[in-house]
């Protein structure tokens, strides 16, 4: 991996980690609400969080091989 590609990957990783943290905050806030609408929102947010976690893991693996 060249230096420019590595830098780009690191920037993308930081961005995804920030989005992951933001989702954590939103999920924690919405877990207090027990309405059916909130449950569906939480389910969707948790899926997005898991998807981001997979992307983060993949990028880390490509950086630290």
C-alpha cells in the first residue's frame, strides 16, 4: 500500500469511527423510549452500526497486515 493510499485509508477509518461513535450516542438516547416507532428506529440504527463496525475492521485489517 502506497503512502497516499494509506493516508486515504486512515482518513476514511477516522471518518467511519466518528460515525460509529455518533450512532452510539443516538442509540443510547433512543433506548430510553419504548415506543414501537423507537424500536424500529433502534433496530435500523444498530444494523447501520454493525455495518460500520465491519467496514472499520476491514480497513484496519488492510492497514495493519
